[in-house]
C-alpha cells in the first residue's frame, strides 16, 4: 500500500517544446516507488483513484495489520476501516473522488459494511451495502451495483438519491445526469420505467414472445426498447409519443448482439450478426443505418468509447489470424489504428468527427500514452484519459514516486508540422 503527501517540487511545470505544449501537474508524493504490478493491483481493486478531471487523488493507506484509512490530497480522514483478507473478504474501496470528498465502501467497528461519504471534518454513513459486485454503464454514465441487507435477493444501484433495488436479471441503462432506465419483471411480466430525480415514470412495454429484450437505450430524445431474434430485431419507442410525431419503430436485419447509447442519448451503436449466431460475421453500425465496420470480429460491451458529445465513438475490435493469433484494431466512423502484437488498449479518446485523439496502450508491464498518434513517456501506470473544458488532452500517470497530471495542448496541427 502507498502513503501520499504534498509534492516536494513545484506543483505546476509549464512545458513549451515542439513535441509537447502544456503542463505537468505534481499532485502528490508517494512514500516509495511502487512496482507496476502493485499499481495495477491498487487501481483494479479501487484502492488508488483520481477525480474525473484528474486533479485530485485518493488512496487507501494501511495503518496496521487490521486497519486502514482513506487519504485524499486535500484532507485526511480519521475513520478507520477493517482491512480485507485476501480471498476471504474485500478491503476498503474508493467509489468516487471529488475535489473535496471521497465516496467509499468499507467495514468499520461502528457500522455494518456500507457506503461512506468522507470530506473535511465529515464522516457520514450513507447506507448498508454488504459488498460491491460491479458497475453498469460507461464513461460519466456509470453506477456501482451492490448487495444490501435492506433489499435481500435484489441488486442495488448506488444512485445519487440513494440505493435503488432491481431484480437480479433487470436491464439497466444509467444516465450521465444520475437517472436511469430499467426493464425488469414483476410477477413474470416485464415492466419498463424511468427513474430521474427521485421520480418514477412508467413506460409502455408490450410483451412480444418472438424477441429477446436486450435493454432500453435513449436515442433522439426518446427511450427505445431493443428487441432481438435470429430472424430479425427491432428498435421500438416506449416513451410517450408526442402528438403529431412518428414513433420510432425500426426493423434491423439480423440479431442485435450489443447495443450502446451515448451518455447524452443522442446516438446509439449496434453490433449485429446478420447471418445468425453460428457465424462470426458481424456488422457495427452508428445509429440505425450507418455501417462502420464489417467482417469476422468480436466486440465486447466494455470496448466501445463515445466522444464527449456522443456524435462518434471508438471501438476495439478483435480479429483472428493464422496460428491462433488475435489482432486488435481501434475503429471509428472515420479513422482506424492497428495495434502491435502484444500491445493492448487500456483507454481511447475520440473527437466528434471520429479522429483518434489519444490512447493509452499497455504491454502488461508498462503503459504508453499516445496523443495524436505521438507516443509520450513510457510509465508504470497511465489512466483517466479525457478532454478538459478547453479541448486539451489530459491523463494521469505514476512516474517514480510521484502521481502526475498531464495537460497536452499541442494539438494535431502542431504535430503535423
């Protein structure tokens, strides 16, 4: 485990070089130089995390063999959590990092396992959650899922308004604004509804035994039910229909296997098997008819990333070659990038016209940040790749015993020159 403290050197270093124009922010100093293996263990275990804008760091710090606490770069929390035992129970997990708060799951001597809000001078227990079992959604439209004694036998979504229980087989689509659309069964009958701002809106959902329900997505300002079968699929509007408007009800040739909705709900992406599930041939669409890529490939739900405004996306596809080798490629509506063998994609950043603006690649030992196809410094850990409000490309790294934030304002025009 790591301990963090204020950085020794100047917090912001401005750089003006032909290959890099921007800033390097020293966020905090570590008590040791961690190995890449330790860093990956901490980040995948939610014990080292940064805020969405990359300026704040939180880490779980060990006190002794039985206890640990959470440290934020802006404050120290005195609350002591029980350390997890490997293979038996989970340790403390950081769920969210803000400028002056941390949302944490953990076990203490005062309360049953649950979620805590930590901020300067405040340690608030929010609700009991026995354990965190996963996440749903993408980008800034993500919600944690847990199990709680308050709702036995159900999954609980950690929404901004508190726990929301759903059936274990429910299909859930979170919103960037904190709401969500849900399709779940009550008494064997599927029921669709929207939860937003603590208010529930029921949606029309007619049972059609010819189809499998894949989920609800937001598209063109409406909520659309995605239905799939080997003989064909459909996109059917289930939100209220405004008088005079034509409802969305579109057929799709083949079986829809995956569907993605942009965080703002203005676009969707579809992965379709037009020749049936026994064939490896797939087609990837933007919205209902723009073909982006086709061939014998696979694409997982977590391997598609939307642009900030939701008008484009980048998808990591995998194609099999001779000798059982798997080739990976980043594909967008207007761009593509082949990855070298042995190198994998951790994160990708795409702009609104589909250009690959940045990527973080890894060989399993080190990470390689790239901006506009130009590689930056090789580091043990790089993550949190995003655009800031001014269009600069931002990411975090661990470099030696420091956690840094990089702000790259070089831009494609300077790189091309």
